[in-house]
C-alpha cells in the first residue's frame, strides 16, 4: 500500500492549504482604484491568508505622504513613476526613489514619514502587517492582509 498523495485526492477533499500552488494573474488595469490615505489610492493585487503578504499598486498625488509606521514584515517596492522620499530623502540621510528604482524595507524598520513630492505610481509588497504609530510611538492602527482586503471592498475612486 502506498500513501495517498495530494495528486491522488480529488481537490474537493483537500484543505485549501494542501492544494497545489497555482499561478496568479491580475489584469490590474481593470481593477478599480480605492482610497488608501488622503492623496493615496491603491489597487489590491494579492493578499495571502497563508503568509500575510499583500501586494498593492499605489497611486499618489503630488504632496501626499504616508503616516509614521513600523514594518511588522519586510517590504519591497518598485517605483513605476514619480518620486518617493523615505526618511526625508537622500538630502536628509534617507532614500530618494525615482522611476525604475526598487527598494527593500526590513522587518521592524520604522518610517517616520514617506513623502511623494510628485504624483507617483509604485508597486508595493509587504510580507506581513504594517503598524501605524502615533507621535508617542503607540499603535494607531494595524494594517494586515485582512484589513487591506476589507479596504479593497471600499468605495471606488476615479
Ligand atoms: Zn515603510
């Protein structure tokens, strides 16, 4: 007798986590924009219940910013267009990311303010939740894959 493998069992008998992984494809141009923060809209491309990873396309207005936060999972971004100033940008010892740049944000790193001096478009993946902090360092909000998924059901913006 040989042990049954996942391939031997009908898909309906397998728990979701034992299903073979499959390719994902999102026609992102057909996904509507949703409000994220003032001046920042997003499209949810993936939210994983298994790993907590979520991938967003972010669109910002010139002058928009993201509030102070800590990465409870590492993050990665790719700048499609525009400009992002991390920790005040290069002039202030931080990072200035422009079109074509990729960056990695390690677990536990705190970003006091992330600013977009130009209208920007970036792909962003976080491998876990993001903790938003108030001025005293207290938790203001936790953004995890479930929260992002709920926000992706919010009102569509133009
Ligand atoms: Zn950050």
